């Protein structure tokens, strides 16, 4: 008998996920994410007919690379396809758990017990946030739309927020709304923009409709969830330079935050508005807004909760970066020192209220600030001080490597810039391929005389949609 050279990962994929099982899971998640077969195919590089064959089992779904591609695009844990677990670090042991919330929907693929039913149950628990919104009867006016995940996300958000009247839906129970919000924030921090494009517009509709109808004890909590939802929208729009709707969503976030009575929700919305003011060049106003609210969160002699510390710390960190953008080195240094003291008080990197705040995040902002001040060597030295394994969130990992690439580019070290961009793309491909700043860096590299040390530069340019 010959030797089977198949890798262990491929054995598991072939033995456990072959046939209709993997296809049925693929179809279930695609439908819950609100994607057509054509849309999923465009995101993965397949035709709608190929997706149909894979879902029906007419074409075996066994290749590890194909399974991982589907898992990444749809935002599901690879072990549901029979692959080795992928510790997609987002600050929790398993990135697909939603605070214990689980809601059963649909029929079981298999009514029997054993491993397949356990995997199916894991899927249903993990999909709770998406399933809670899958019944929201909204589809964009143009079903086709862009094929790139980030472009699709921005297109759908713009179409929704620029309407004369927000679409309505039945109110969603608070627990399901919060589970869906948790899933959307996890998608954002994991750079799963195809999933975000399917779920975030529906979450906006669900949260707004629920806020219009809910009474009693849940009213304030729903308003807080609505504020957090609009903050996610604003941050997504900022990331992809979707001007206009970022301010709309930020103002709506602040209105909902104030209606909720939550000081932390108002602080988060203040952070969003301060960020937008900085991007518009209003540095003094942005700095004053952030620092004033951070001071409001400080109570002398009190022992604040980690959430309050994290929100105050991220406000001061953003303020430090704003000061650097304004060219004020002294203020930037003082604000980063204050934020660093709060990070040490926390004791470790955390992700309270999805701030990703902690000692590492303070350093990441200092890298950005050093580049803003023109201190590119300092930016690289700071980057070298960060153990890259300590950056657990893909969105933060991508920020780190893109900032490193930007510093190398401005320091006239194109080969190092190129390698940093490749690392960023490997860690968060949907993020890197959609960021305008990355396109600018690639254009700069294409005009560099040292392209022999960048053998795949033209391929990278194609992936980020830059013409050579």
C-alpha cells in the first residue's frame, strides 16, 4: 500500500467535511449573512453556479484552502468545516462566542447525535447575532453592487443612511440586539467586511426600529445599543474614506448616547466626533472635546471600573495623536504619558467596550504620532519595541504594519515598506486591500527604482486595485 502524503489538516477536511455536510453549512451561513450565491462567489473568486454546486454537494467541498477561504469571508470558525481550530484572536478564547447568547433557528441538518450534531449546535450558537437580523426585510436597491467587501459595505451604508426615511422592522428583543451588536463589533475588529456588509445595515434598521417602539426598563439599554451601532458605522466610514455619512452616523450616535443616559456611551460618541474633527483639520476642537470628556470620567479618590479606565484611556490616546497631527510635541507627549499611566493601572491589554485599550495600544498610537511629527526613525524604534504577538486583534495588527510601512516609505526605505505591507495583507487581507492609505503606499513603491527587491509588487498592486 502506498504512503498517503496528505497533510493532517487535509485528512480532517476530507473525512469530516466532505459531501453535503460542508455544503449545507456553507448555505446556512451564506443565507444568514444575507448574501446571494453570486455575491458570495464574487467575494471568493467563484461563479454563482460553482457556489450552487458546492452547497448542493454536486461538487465535493474538501480542499483546505477553499474551506478556509469560505470561513474567512463568512466569518465562521474553521473547525466547523472540520479544519484545525484557528485561534482568531480577538481578545476572547474563541472568537465566535457571543457572550453565551444562542438562538436556535431552522431545522437540524442531522437529527442524530454525535459529532455532527455538536458541530451544528456550535454553528447555531455562533450565528445568533446574524440570525437575529436575517429576517429584517431590507435589501439594497441595487442587488449587484460592488464586489469588494469594503466597497459593498460603504455602498450599503450610504444607501441606507441617505434615504429620506429609514426602513422599519419589528422590534428585536434586547438580548438578541446586544448579541447582534457584539457579532458586528467582532466582525469589525477581525476585518471581516463581507460579513459586516451583510449585517451592519440590518443592525442599524433593527436598533432604530426597536428604539422607536420599546418602553420600560429596556428603553435606555436599547438607546445605548443604537449609539454603539452608529459608532461602528462611523468608524467603518472613516476607515474607508466614506465622507459625509461618517458625520451623519456620528451625530446620530451622540443623540442616542445622550438619550441613553450612559456616560460611557456618550464618551464613545465623543471619541468618534473628535476623530472626525481631527480628520477635517479642526485639531483644537478635536483635542478639547476629547480631553474635556476624559477629565469628566476621572473622579479623584475613586477606584474606576476597567470599562471607565479603558474609555478614558482611549480618549487621551486619541487626543495625543491629535496633538501630534497639529505639530504639538509637548502636548502629545504629556497626553501619551497620562494614557500610559492608565494602561499600567489596567495592568494588561484589554478590549473593554471594544476599545482595544492597554499598554500595547498606547504604543501603537505613539507610532502613528511619531510618523505624523516626521520622526520616522522614532516610529520604527517604537514599532520594534512591540512584541507583535501581543497585538491580538487583526484590525490592530493591520494598523501596526501599515503604520510601519508608512514610516519606512517616508524614511525612503521602499523594500522594508513593501515587506511590511505584505505582512499586513497576510494578517488582514480585506483590510489592506481596501484602505486608501495602502493604495497610496503601493503607488509610491511602483515609482521606486528598487523594484528588484520587491518581486511581487505588481501582484500586490493588482490586489489593492492600483494600476501599474
